[in-house]
């Protein structure tokens, strides 16, 4: 006796999206949908870091965080 298991094509559950808070992918690959969703956050974090702000809160860096940021900026300026 053989049991049958219903199988859905991957496209039916990947393309419909909405998994773990990621909006539905309206075309393309699942990776493209994820990247499109994450890119605005990455840009915000990069802008905050360039200004010497905490990337998570947007508040000015202080203490060890500020010292680390200054050290990284000096190193970066030497490379440019």
C-alpha cells in the first residue's frame, strides 16, 4: 500500500511571500524581494554612521563608540 503526499510547487509559497515580515514578492526571485525590502534600512544605517550617529537609534555617538568611530574614520581617510 502506497501513501500519497500532496506537494506544492515552490513558486506558490515563495512568490506569495509575506514570510517573517517581508512583504509579498511581486516578481523576480525571492532574493530580489528580500534585498528590495532591506535596502532602505541599510542606506539609513550608512548615512547615520557617516554622520557619527548610532546606527540603531540615530543619537550621537559617545564614549567607546565615538572613539571607535573616530579611529575608523582616520583609518579610512588614510586609505583614500
